[in-house]
C-alpha cells in the first residue's frame, strides 16, 4: 500500500522478482524515495547489491513474508 492509501496493483513476490531481475541484468530503474508522493521526484538507480531473508524458506517460492536488503546507486 502506498503512503497515500492507494493499493499497489502487484504482489510483493512480483516486486521482489523485478528487483532480482534488475540486479542480475544490471538494469537502470526508476526509484521514488519515501517522500515521492509529496515531491514527485524520482531517480534513476542501479541495484548493486541484493539479499533476501525468508523466515520460512519452504514458503519462499509460493507465498509468505521476506525481507529484501538493497544497495542502490544513483546513476
């Protein structure tokens, strides 16, 4: 959910998969900081590091919670 209460139309798994793809391909992606809804400012970034922690690894490919840690570089 966005800070303004709007629902994100994609699942967390879909968003995580996009980040893994961007990282592995070295793609540049658009990034909105925490205050993007107030400022409208976005940045072009590259994911230079990514790690995912899944509390219940057996659920990793299906559903469940995970935490992504990202290292981002503005380009």
